[in-house]
């Protein structure tokens, strides 16, 4: 006997400030960052019996070393959640956090759980290189020419997108400057205040006479946005992936550290706990594209997510499109004719950072802030994914 699909609601969403790689969180373990947001999101619903949490699903793009050992389970235990609460780590590279949200929503929609937590965490400071400790691709994958793009690296795929869709260096730099300006304006206006849960970072250094000097600092704002970002400054940067290329460190997403968490409930749980939902989860879609132009992935995923949600593209009021690179974000916007005023109104990953597997959960928290402030009825989160994929999720404000 088939079950009737029920709605899944987002009732709370929080995140850490996003740090630059080797920045304010350079000595903070990723499982501690995760524990911090898990505690914070549970605290958003006073009286919530954590025993009733069906699962904690955590996205992580490089689930190894300090963020290995099923970081979801480790993080929830560090957060003090009951031992009876299970946890699972999922990996879809840059869409891992959004995948966690979609998986948690699916469990509720199928009637398998009433309360779920979705999260994402990534410390690019903890990883010795962007692709983790030990990468050993199967040589057989390259027996087919169309798979060679997997070995290109993300930056080179961005160069391929820039070439194919004819997006020049000056346009990319202008897009990057806009990202910083939007992020700075949003931060100054307090747009991120409700979603960011401040983090206290403790530092221990040698003191006089063999003592240990302990200092504490509270971080409550993103570290990435630059007040000095300018076309003139970005124009001086050299390409980093191709000698005659257009992709630079300045028009690419920042490598970052951060975590986010989202609390989802069924309608029955919403009524039982007396909470007012922020939004309804509408749909999620993933699609594959050629690996060498992985950045174009959202072009395939977004229409599928919209069709599943039963809405037209022009119904979207707010689009969180991950800026892996200015070139790929601009190509996606151009191909789908997305309204530039609706895409990343508070800045994107070029300014705010991109902690890989955490980004989907972090951007969910930002979209929920926009919805709480009445700026959108329908919103979407989308990103490209390494090895050639795209993902998109649609939400409706309640």
C-alpha cells in the first residue's frame, strides 16, 4: 500500500560565520564546528525533545581526516544530542549540504520521520590540499575520452566554460566586484544576523615562564567580503589555471571553512511543537553534464527542479546560485536567462566563501533569512558539482 506524500517544513536554519581558509577557524576542528551549529539549531525550538530526531544527515565533500569517521555521528555526540539519535554523512561534493537537506525532507515526506536535521561542514584549512589526503582515481575512467575532464581540476573546467560561452576577463572581474559589494551591503544592513550563530574561538599560546596564554575571540561575521575589491585590483591578478586564461583567484570562489544546520519537521510535528515554519521544501533535482564543463550543471538541474515543484522560472523571487567561478555563474545565468537582480542579492561565494560540502546548508540558512524578511515567496538554491553535475532545490515561504 503506497503512502501519501506529506509536506516537509524548514523550521530553523543556522550557520557559522564563513572563514577564509587558514583564517579565523584555522585551529577549529570541523567536527567542533558541526557540533556548534547542531546545538544552535536545536536551541531554536525551545522544549524540543531531541530524542525524537529521526536522523542527522550531514554533507561533507571531503569526509576524511578531522572530518572523517562519519562526522555526522561524531558531531551530534559532541553536540550533546542523545546517543539514540543516529547520524550519516553524505557526499555529493559541492552539493553535499543541499543533498542533506533534500534527503532529510524526503524522509519526512515519505512518513519515515517527523523531525530531522540536515547539515553541512567543511574545513578547507584542515585538508592538506583541495582534493583531500589521498586521491587515487581509477585509470580505467580515462579509457573514454569524454571522462578526461574529471582530471582537469575545477579551475580548468571554468576556463572551458568561459571559452565556450565567451565570457571575458573584464566581465568576470566586474561580476566578482559586485559579489563583494552586495555581501558588504547585506552585512552592514544586518541581513545575516539571524542566521549566524557566533563562534567563540579559543587560542592557546606559550606564555612566560612555561605558562599557557589563553585568549578568546567571538566571531559573528563572515571573513571573506573585501572592502577593497575593485576592477583595478582584480585586473592585476594573473590567471592561475591557464597561461592565457581569464580565471583568477579574484573571480573564483574563496576556499573556506564553515558549517550550517537546518531543522525540518512534518506538519504533525509542527503542530505538536507549536512552531511556525519558515518554508516548505518543494523539490530537488540533480543532473549530469560533461565533466570538462561541470560548471554548467545548474542549467540542466534547475528546469527539472522547477518542473517537480510545479512552478515557472519567473515565479522565483530569490536565487542562491553558488559562485564557484564568475565564468560558470554567468554562463548559467545567461543560458537560463536568470534575472540578475534575483541572483545572489546578498552576494555569493566569490565574496562569502565556499566551504564545499557545507555550502548547500549555509545557503539554505541565507535563503531562510531572506524569506523571514519577506523578500521571497519562492526561492531556489543551485550549484555546479565536480565531475560534471548540477543540483537545485526549490522552497516556498509559509
